[in-house]
């Protein structure tokens, strides 16, 4: 794997982390500001947060695996 490939994987991890953090912020805002009236939004916001965190985990795993294989 080239250094450019590693940089691309690292960038993907950073982007995924930013997105997951944004989704977590949306979930936090829902809990802090919109409940109990906004309870119907919980499933959608929770699922998108979960999906974003899962995407980060997968991207990070690919990056960590690539790093481990460099040695």
C-alpha cells in the first residue's frame, strides 16, 4: 500500500469521525432541547447516529489494518 493510499484512508477516518460527531450532536440536541415533545424523532436520529458511528468504526478498522500491514 502506498503512502497516498494510507493518507486517503486516514482522511476517510477523519471525515467519518466528523460526521459521527455531528450526528451525535444532533442526538444530544434532540435530548436536551426537543424532548419529550419531539419523541417521534428519536428512532431516525438514533439510527443515523448509529450508522455514522458504525461507518467511522469500519473506516478506522481499515486504516488500522493497513497500518499494521505496513510493518
